[in-house]
C-alpha cells in the first residue's frame, strides 16, 4: 500500500511563503518577474524589507487599486506598482550600480535550469527562431550577494530542471545559493546539492527521482 | 543668450540623417519620447542604429519607427515584451540586426560614453554566450570581461520639467535611461511636459544638468503608448 502522497507538494503561494521566511529583517531585495513577485505578500510581520526594481525605484510598494495605475510608475515586469513612504527614484546606471556594486542583499529569480554547481539558465532556450532577451538577469546574478531560485521542480513535460549541467545558455556560472521548488528546498554548496526541507507528503526518494543529479540531505 | 527651446518636435529632429546612431529613452512606454519618435518617422531618416532598452509595442512609437524600415540595427536588452510584434517578425526574417546587451551593461556602456570612459571591465555575462569574443581579465581572482562605451549622434529623451538652459527633472520610473542618454549623445533632444522659467527648478533637485541637453520641445500632453496599442492605433495615423 502506497501511503506516501507523491504527486503534490507546495503550491505557488506556499513556495513564495517559504522564500519570504528566509529573507532577514532589513534586507534590500530584488524580485524577478512572475513567480518571484508573489514573495512580497508573505514577508512575516515585524520584518522590514525594502524592494528594489531595476527600472529605478527603491521602496516599491504593492499594486495600486484599479483606476489608480500610473504608466510612469511600474516594475521591471512593466506592471503598475506604488512607491512606499520613503521611496526614491534614480536612473538606470545608478540602479544597476546598486545591483552590480553588491548593494542588494537578495535576489529571487525564476529558472529554466539550475546545475549542481549553481549555474543558472533562465533567459534563452537558444533555439534558432527564439528572440533572445536578457534584461537584467545577468547583472543580478553577477552582482547580488545571495541568489534564491523559485521554480517548479520539473518542466511542464516532467523533465528535471535541476540538472548536472545546464543545456540551455547560461545566465551565470556558480551563482545560485538556494532553490525553492514545489517539492523541496535545496541548498547549493561546494559539496553538492543538499535537501534542506521536503514539502509535506514528499519523500527524499521522490525528489531524487525528479532531479537530474545526485542529491544529498542534511537530515 | 542660451535658448535651447524649439517650437516643434519636427524642428527638433530635422537634422537626424541616414545612418545616425540614436538613443531613445524609456523602459517600455515609461519615459519613451513618443512625439519625438513620431517626428523621426515623419522625417524618414533610414539605416539608423537605435539604442533603447526595448523595441516598442503595437504599431506606434519605436515599433512604428522599426515598422517603417528606418532601423538597421537595435542595441537593447529586452527586444520582446507584451504586444511587441514588429521587431520579432523582422528579426526572424533576418531584416534587422540585434546586439543584445545585459541591461546593466547597457546602462553602464551609455554612462561610460557620456563620461569619457572608452571601456570598462564587468563580471556581468562572464561564461555566457554574451561574452563571446570579449577580452577576459582577472582582478583579485575574479574574471571580468571588457565592455566598450556607446556614444550616439542623437538622444531622444522624455522628461517632466525643463528650463531654457536644459536642466531636467523626470517623473517616477520614467527617468530610467534618460539621464545617461543625455550625457552620451552629441545632440540631446528632450521632450518635456512643461518648460518652466529659469530658477523654478530647485538646483538641489536637478537630475540632468543643462550642459548635457541640446534642444527642448514642450509636449504638454504626450500620448500614452499602451492606450494607443489598446486602440490598435498605427503611426503614421490613418
């Protein structure tokens, strides 16, 4: 009898919540487009986190109410946002000096593939007819102190996204610190990938089966 | 007496000629100088190299300039966004060139161009396809690639307020590439929502000092690109 529930795990919001729990009070944080944006909603009460958006705003607030959108107050995903009290605006070279100069503490990004050594591929499939678009991803992974990845554990076709070596073009080499998936939280270390936490109902063996490289565990 | 004020967008872009390198401010529609771009469409200069973060959306603004076959090459970081169809189609047909640059490297290359720095080392894009062919050098054990400055013949920039000396302030996240592009172009053309009297902009609040600005045109009610795209508008207007 199979008593282990192997087909569920954390949903998108629970994944975001897990990331938010690991963001210390007082951090300056840049959230990537899409799934990473959910993280902002789950910062525990009592922690002050300042959000940076690379198009020139430190102190990004939540989305405005309908009807109050300003096309000149947007985030990196070009969606309407607000500015908190104490926010500031700046030009692109200053904004990327914050990123490239190591002033941002944590960046949360999505991934197409992450390798055993923490290489990240998240900007291009490299297919001949795709339109390559990189945005600020390469700047973020090379400049921000800590890189968290939030992603489904496998692709829509069930292929592992955590692999021995990335087959897609790299965004950066040895840049990822921790991976949050629907199945587990995994640390990237010099000694390899270490599972830190399993989602409820998920076994280490199941995570291993859905991962393209050997995993270790802390527990 | 210095007076950088021009009466119309058409007058301000009159000398942009074939083969010019043109920087265009904006991050998506925020900060995109749509009236100046449309004046450049009217002007018809061809074979332009355009430096801009994106490639426009719908069939207005930068997308209209590209659709009108005036752009031979784009230097940008993110050439596809929602409602961006003109550039991708031409690119797939091999009819427009693309130099893809990481966004921070793009901003810094432009800043360097304006600051008299010919090139600089950065760790961004090391070990990726975007570092191919670039010089690598190690400082303190870390690998960096050499990136060159970008300068332009013209910059088209949008701001909130300007005075006749060219001092500028911007609006929120519409500032983005404006200040560095003003620095990096031989001729910097600005559209401002308002031109105010000299002395009305607090010297402590000036973002772009007037020395970087060549021409100013007042456009009190600039079009909203997203609204035009929603309405399926196309430039030249039909």
